[in-house]
């Protein structure tokens, strides 16, 4: 029995699970849906990692977690926001991360996708040629690592573009030279106000039409698209309008079970941060689909939504601290031996928040060693005088 604090500071007794969840048998990676997990990073606990300083990663722990994701049959998405890209992970460290993860992927036969962006150039850059060249510079690193590129929305391009033709020019230049089909990642102004008017219009319907026109023109070079945030109905509409063979990767951290299950005509694959802590359950759920068991798929995945919603809770910009919960759960699960993050973000969530994450994850049977998870949870409580 362990006493956990709630949001009001009240301690409530909780009986941890005595054993982990039983796994679903299966040979090889699940194949009914593509599962791409945006993976977190951790810093070297012995290094002088200061808030807002240059990060020194714990390469052994960071790469070991990627091997865990591959062992579950998932694809790793590298150097995205889950790895604190743009929130402490600078391009120089991101490039080294992509190179090292690429070498690990080749060694174990894992699939790797990685973000290309324009975060290494002056934010005031307004030259379309310079913006395209910045994308190309990062693309060279991704290609050399043997990874597939995820093209992230550029703030400089949003500020410089005067029409959809400017987007068509920059994206067309990238797509024509792609060595592998790319994933196009569009983040809406709701999450990043600096991306307002992306694809040449502030009207969401017109912007979607413009986006789809570019995807359709280069469909042979587009593996898939991810648009976030996107209401449920809009994602269904998007995937129905995509050219044949182009995947829709859901970014919905709350409706992913239903979107992945599909509607009998179309379905979404997944490129999600929450697959970082949920890799084992998500893989088992898709194995149910592999066997034609749609009910079993939902029975495994639906209960995970409460944990996902908790990890991504606000208010406001606090949602960006979802990564703290991911790293915390990876530590509790024994996938790494410490809980240290870039810029000290391990302190970005309250003890009651972490306690609830532990309880929900334990309730799902997520921890391979429940006793280890309980000991580590007790250690966290002891540091604040609650043990």
C-alpha cells in the first residue's frame, strides 16, 4: 500500500498492481497500423546541465530507450518536440542525436524518421531561398543517417510567404529532391501563433485545400501527413481527401483509438508523443487488429486515453510539459536509471501530477516491474517529505 497525494494535497491509500499486464503474443512488428513514437531524451545527471544552458545528453540512456521502442515494433521519430526540440534541444545537439540514433537504427534494423526544420537560422530570415536552403541543410543530416524526413512547419516561412505559391515553391523544392517519401507536419496557429496563415490563408478550409493541392502534386514523394491540432471530424475529412497511398498520421492525443480503428472506409495511422510511454500497449492493441479483433484493439487502447489526457493537461502553455510525465514513467518502468531532463524540466510537473501519472500507468499494468516502480515512486515522495 502506498499513500499518494491528490491535487488538494490529501493523501489517499493506493494498492499497486502485483504484476504487469499480460502481453499479446505475436511475431515481429504489428502491421495493421503504422506506429511512430516521438521519443524523449534525458541529460547526463553528472554533467553541469543548467536551466537554459547547452544540454549534455545522457547518450546511453537516450539511445537505450530508442532500442526499447524498436523492440516493441514501433518506429522512432527523432528530434521532435517530445525530445524538447526548440525547447532546449538546439539544432547542433539534435543533429548529433539524429546521427547517433541513425547508427543504432542500422544496427538493430529499426525504422527511423527525423524532423527537418529551420530552427538554426536567424528568426528574422525572410528569403525563401535561404529558408529552403536551411531545410536542405538539415535534410542532408537526416538523409546521411538513413532516416526518413518529417518536414516541420517553419516560422520563418510563415512570416515570409505572401501566397500559397511561396509554400509550393519551398515544399516542392524539398519534395523533388527527397531520397525517401517525406512526412509533412503542419502545426496550427492554436499551438503556435507564429504559424498563423500557413499554406497561404488564415481560413482553415482554404489552407487545407492549398495543403492538399501540394500533397497531391507530389504524392509520390509524400509518405503521409500529420496535422495538429485537428478536430476529429476534420481529420476524417482530411484522410478521405488524401491521394491513394498517402497516410494520415493522427496527432490527436485523446481520440487516437477511434481514429486508428477507422470508419470502415478510411483509418489513421499514428505519429504520437504518447506512444513513448504507451509503446507496449499500443503494439499489443495493433496485434489484435492484425488478427481481425477490432473489439480487442479498442479494449486495450481505450483505457489509455485517461493517462494521455492527464499527461497533456494544461492550462495554457503548461501542456508543453507533457514530456516530464513521459520521462518520469520511463524511469518508473526501468527503461532508464534516472529522471533528469533538459533545462531541469523534471521539476515542471507537481508531485500530485506525477503521483496520478503513476497510479494511472500502474492501473494499466504498464510497468514491467511493479515493485521497482513503487520503490521509485516512494523515493519521489520521500524527497518532499510525503513518505
